[in-house]
C-alpha cells in the first residue's frame, strides 16, 4: 500500500528506455551542428533588419535551436500575428509563460528594457527545420517589421534615425 499503491522498486522501464533513447538522439552532434548553422544563418539575416537586436549570447554560448530578437518601436505580439498569417510559428516568450502578457522576466533579467522585452520575438528550430524554411523567414520577416513600423507611433522617429544613418 505504500508508494501510492505501487510497490517500491517498480520503475517505469519503458519511460527510462524512452528517455535514454531521446537523450541519445539529442546528443547526436550532426543534428546539433546542422541546427547551429541554420540558427547562425537566421541570426545573421535578422540582424540585417534595421534596429533589430539579438537577445542573449551567440555562437557556442547559445542553444543550437533558439533565437530571440528585439525590434525597436514595434510589439512582438504584432510580429507573431503577422508571421502566423504567413505560416511561420513564433512566440514572444517561453512556452511556459504563454498566457502571461507581461514581458519575459528572463529578458528583463538580462537587462532589456520593458520596451525591448515587449518587442521581442522567439524562433525555435528543430532537427527537421530546412534551409528553405530559414530563407522564407528571412524573406517575410523584414517586410513585416517594415509594415509594422509604418503603423507604429514611433515609426517617424525610426525613419528619421535610419535616414541619418544611411
């Protein structure tokens, strides 16, 4: 009757074997290297968008399958909505904070302002992500950012700043 009516010593053998196989697959360096290359291509392409900022580390200090950016003068939720209309899945924060409209506490903890955290976009890759999908994001995202900045109350300010830098 102890151990919630399970005998002590009764392990979840299928769960243990499944976890071991998942860990084995996750540690396969060919997937890690491939995802890291796609991640870096995504980072390089997105950083070409004016006033885009990579949040967090780059290179070997960043997960192979995750990127997070802030875009000046626009809301991350608006970016996500327009990306969704183009068939691209994205979010503004972690999946565990999906229902919370507050800026990511992680982004705030790494020093982002409230505005930068609200203008954040998270994209995640998998071992199934293709280079064509990365190219598609790099084609669509700059157009979305430009469109949103045209509607932004800060859009004129951004245009003035960008005009001075060109």
